[in-house]
C-alpha cells in the first residue's frame, strides 16, 4: 500500500524550521547547517556526565577499598611491581619503569599522579607500614618533593607480601584492564586489615575519607578476639585497639570515652600533641626539645607558624597589624627567645625551643607553644571506604572489622579450594605413575611394540588421558627404584594435605582457626610496639597571667584608645592626632574588662591586655571590634563585672545595669540598648548601689530633674524607662546618680565661654526634686553645655 505524503504540510514544516533558524543570533550562523533533531538539554547532559565522573572518582580514584586498604592506583602499582619481580629479595627497579608499566597496562592517567602515589606508599613518615622500599630522594616530612622518577629506584617491602603472596591461588577475581589487553585483580588478597593499619586519606565527590593508622599487634588481637566472639561491642574491642597509632608517634590527649564515640560513629576528631623533653644545660639554663610531631605536621610548618606570630603581616585591606596580632607577638616574644631545627638522619625530628630566660615556668612555656602552633592539633576521623559490595559508605570500627573478617574467610576458602584441586590433580597423576612403576616391564613392552601406546596404556591399566600423557612424558631415569620411593612419599604427603584441606572446607571452626593462626604468624613477623602514647590531658589554652595592677585607659574623641600604666596620668601630657582630643580618661585595673558602646546600642568588651601601651596614639577602637555598618564607637568605660552603670539615650530613656551585662566574648559584641535611629547613647555613669540614692539629669536646653533612684529599674538590656520628659527639640545631655540631695552642675558661661558651675543644695535642689519622667526645671543660672555633674 503506497504512503500518502502531505506535501503542503511538509513544506510548511520546512519553512517553519528555516524561519526559526533565521531568527538565531549571528554567532549561531556557523551552526545552521547542523541537524539538532537528537539534541538534548545542556543541563541534562551536564548532570549525566558529572554523575559518571562522580561515580568514577568515588569508586576508582579517591576512596580505599575495605578488602585490601588500597586505592586503585596503589594496588595497580603493587601488582605491576609484583609482575616485574621487584620484590623484597630482588634488586630495585627504576621508578620510571614502574610508572611506565602502571600507565601502559592498568592506569591511563597522568604520570605524576602515579609517581606521587608510589612515593607516598614508600614514606615511613606517611605510612605506618610502608609497602615500597625506595632508594634515592623520596621526599621528606617537611614537604620536600621527591626526586624525578628517572633518578629513584624502588622495590616492594617484605610487608607488602601480605597483600600479594596469595594472588596466584584463585583468591580474587581478575578483570580486563582498560583496553582488554591484560587482566588485573579486582583487589589484593590481604592477609591483614591494611585499611586500619596504614589508614587512608582522600576527597571524592560528595564524600571524603580520613582513616588513621593503627598498630598491627592491637588490630590483629582485636580481629582474633572478634572471630572467637562475634558479639563483641566497641568497648570490648577497645581493650585491644586503644586508638590510632601514627607513624610519627606523638600523643593522643582525647579521653577514652571520646575515642570510643569516634569509633562507634565512624567519624569525629581526636586531639593530638607533640612529644617533648626538657634538656637541662649549664648554669641553670634549659631548652625544650620536640622529638615527635602530630600527623601531617612538619618542623617547617611550626617554624612558619611561629614566624607569622613573631613577625605578623597586616591583614588584607589593612595598613597595619591589629591589636590582637600585636598582643600575640608580644606574648610570644616574652617567652620564646629562638627556635631551630636540628633534625637529621639520626634524629628525624628534633626541634629546639629556647626560652627568653631560664626563670620562665616550663609549663607556661610549653603551653604557649601548644596553644599557638600545630604542636597540638585536631586529627579528623571519617571511616569512609568502598565495601565488599562495591558501594562507598561510612562505617564504624566494628563494621570494618567484621566485614574484613568475612572477606578473609572467603579468601582462605577460595585459596584452600584452589590448593585442594591442585593436590587432587597431582595425586591423580602420581597414582598413575606409581602403577607404571609397579609394572615397569609391561609398560615398556607396550610402548615399544604398540602403534597407539597411549590408548593401549589406558585400556591395559585403566588410566585417564592425564595419567597416560604423564607416563609417556616420563624419562628413563624416572623409572629407577629410587624414583618409586619418592613417588610413594610425595603421594603420602599429598594425601595428608588433601585431608587437611577438606577438613578446612567442611568445618567452619577449622577454617576460623586457620585464619587466626595465619594472622598470628604475620603479626609475629611484622608486629611492633605502639608508637603513639595515649594520655588524657586538657586542651592547651594560652592563659596570659595578668597581674592586678592599676592602669589608665585613654579614649579620644575620634575613637582611638591606648593604655598607660598606673593612675598618675596627667591629661595635659597626652598628645593626640591633629583634630582629635581627649574624650575620657579611665582609671581601671589590668584584670577588669574595657567596654565600648556604639551608636546603635551594641556593647563590646576586650581584655585590657589587648590594648597597646606606650606613648603613641594607640589604635582605633573599631579595629578591635566588628562593628555593624554605619555604627560608630561612642563611649568607653572600664570596671569590674559587678559595678553598677546608669545608661541612657538622648531621647530621655534609660535603665540601671551591671557592667557584666555589657561584656561579650565576641568581637561582634551583643545587643544591649534599643535605640531609635534619631537618638544616640549618652555617656554611661558608674554609681554605688548602696550609697547613691538620687538620680539627676540635665537636658541640652538647661533643664534639670532630680528624683529618687528607687524609681529606676535594673535591666540586662532593652529600651529602658523614661528618665526625663523632653520637649520636641530638646535632648538629654547628662545623667548621674548621687549620694546626697545636693549636686554641682558644670557648664560654660554664655558670654565668657569659660567653665562655670552651679551648686544645687537645700531649697535650690528641692526645687528640681520631682518624680521620674517629669520635664524638669530650668537651671537657676544660665549655662551652656556640654554639662557635667558631680557630687558635693
């Protein structure tokens, strides 16, 4: 049946396509001849491709496998070296040859990535049990790069045999390589849980792994115990595995309960610090010598950290260092004279720290270094790996041990089955050979006279093809009587082995006993003592011991602040930048906090020892704080946390508070006063809650109000209550709390512009003594602000 084509519709579609193409922007013109019928959205394509990349990264690049503890590139390096016979007992091979073999056969990626992996598994400061024995420059713990691969040589270590020795015994499956030219093992038949022994670190897409190294004796003891008692808990396992055991030693200060929590969840962190000794020198001098560092920390890194503290650089966008940087510098230079790195081949880590003086307390000196450098640091733990099912997942310690035990059982079962098959084949051959040796004359006659000796041997002696071929391949010297004895002895031994293999395959207890015996044998050969000490201690915190000494805090009108020792600072002796002047001079003590109040009502506090001392101009207070946009530091006060403070705004609202309510340990401060945008806080005033009984306030228009202090409220923060009623154009200027019904108001005379004062007592004071929130009454003598109030 012929198909009818609607030519008009076809023409219409063609015109429509042409029209839509014609409307494309000019830069698409070169693409107009292409057919986009099979095009897919870019978003869908990118999503699909990235998913493939992510899966490849997770499974084939970044994460170790639970079975052998290796990433694919590492196992390929080991297998390639095993193939080229670069084993512990043989000579080393050029690293370039190893890398070339790995690239060409198994891992078609960059040569630097393969060489870096080879270098890493050879470093005894990176791996607890190195897998490659390198000769030449294979890098240093300070981060120095290894020499080029053409200069270095490598071979497998004896320890690597636990990963490779059972390869040819049917223990693991082999898969084609990337181009199908050769095969490679899916993973290596590890006889020990190398994943825990050497650990691993890697970042994939959406997941990462940080597995610390552990001690072989402890892990093997835990595995054996778990095989015998599968119901063990984390707490019971930790009787054997105390915690990580790092290549460089060091000390874990995390508590046992916290370590158990990390092992139970499979993630967390442990606090690790360096180990040191104090060496006594002549004439009472001493020095601190660090001999072990936390994992991933080098002497060079410590030197760089100390240099950054003692020679700080201005932060991005700043012209000078901050007060905090200055204080840290001063603190470090007060205790540390110098440091030097005396590490060598005999002493892989030897860092010497000399104190400023021998009178410095050893504990304070050590604490200062631990708190400010990586001599004490956190070590992350994230037990993510690719399991036996090929899926990446985070597991706890028990999950890893149990899954590896299952893997080892399966591996030993496969190996035993393989060996049994070989033994049975050999027994079969030897039984035929023994039959021949018992009838040697008859066999020789058949071979000499028969045209088909193989068939005649099979029919005469009831042999198999395999036995007949073996007899025909025998040499004459193998027909001697001595050979007959050897065959009988070998056959006897093989049958004993056959019996043992069958017993292992039939009896689970025997299988597990064999696994245990092999683990204990490897542990005896490769096990060593724990290097990392586990000793609980508190996290080091730099506590600057501050004496309770008198100090004077100087605050300028433009918000600059500085510190002077003692209380005998003469205001006239102070100098300021051009256009600036004294705002307040505060007598305080070194143990008291210094508090700031900004234009938006936020309160901030810093320790007095952070302030710069000396005869300079100080630093802007804003450089010590994280102010909100548009906020300015308005006032500065200092005192003890229990001191009472009267705070108020220009809008006439205020409240009583404790200075401690204004203290915050955050640079961004805390919300303290609720202030409308058209108001500002006025200078806070200290008062005695016991002695001071009357509140006095003055407005900018010269009105004064006095009332009883018990009408005010103590609040921790907020808007407060009305202190003084004000006209629309009036603002509150100053407040105070006084002990007697008398006060002195200080201002400036309108004409002479000199400081003048009014004494209010008796009837004059009573004239202004009203209730809170009243508008007050005009001062008896005209004065101009700014005003000050004082007791009589």
